[in-house]
């Protein structure tokens, strides 16, 4: 499935594809950024913001053939997101790199960033996330109401409580708390207000609950 572009990213977080859980990238990112794993991200490996995501091409992907090209084309055709392609450029995959670079940059018009390994990729992701957080915080800091909402997210019991609502997982719980700031305001929200954050189906489930 192609779900690129359908995942809202909570402020200051990265959403990772479940397949990366336990990987070297994930282990190195833990403690540096707030990483949430989600099933069903489809073609995307990491969502950095509502507008930008990462597609990771490993050394094994390059050696295995053209399947990664089909994946990138499907992403480009299905999504309006800015896709950053991270490619492992190693001694083994180096012979394929110039062809990949031409395909990604010239034919698809996407950004390509080479890395030596997953450790280097994690550093790159951390730097990119820092950049997006700085950009987003410009908007947040100009609004004291948003600042107050963000501080509420530090309460783990509140976060766990919101996750108990049917249809609400970690990502939607964060988005709801960012928008409404407290359980009281969330409980009194109209369906229309909820729809703006989580969409029609889940909004109705929350309202009914």
C-alpha cells in the first residue's frame, strides 16, 4: 500500500516504520529524538514532518536489483510529500551509486543523500529533525497558547489515558494533546473540532466514547 502523506507527525517527533524497530538506526536514534513506531507506513521508512519523509535504500537493496526503483516511482506517483532518499554508499554498492544518483535526482527530482552505514544515517536523521524542530518552533514560540499545550505532553499518565480511547494510538494521542491540551477540553470537543485533528471516522469514535 501507498500511505505516503497520510500520516500527521506530532511536533518534535519522528514516526518510523515498524520494520526498523530494533535496527541500528533505531537504537542510535533513541535518546536523541522522540521516535514512534507505526505499522502501515507503506513505502516510507521515516516521517520527519508533515511534509518530509525518508526512503532508505540499503546496500542489499542496491545489489538485489531494480525493486528499489519501482518503490521510489510508486512513492513519487502517489505522494505530494518531499521525499529524501538515503542511500548506503559502500565499497560493494559504490559501482551502482552513479546510476542511482542519476535516477533519483535527474529522473525523479528527489533529494539523495549518501551514507556509509546505518550509524551515519542516524546522525543525518538527527540533524534533519533538529532543523525541522527549529523551523516548527518558530511558529510555536510565537503563540503562547501553543507553548502551554506542548508542556502538557510531559504528563505520561495523561498520554496513556488518551491512548485508551478506541481508534487512538500513540501518534493520534500526541496530536490530540497538542491540539486540546487537557482531557477536559478533549472531552468537550465537538466532532468537527476532532475531525480537524484525526479525521472523520476516529473523531466520531472519540466523540461517542
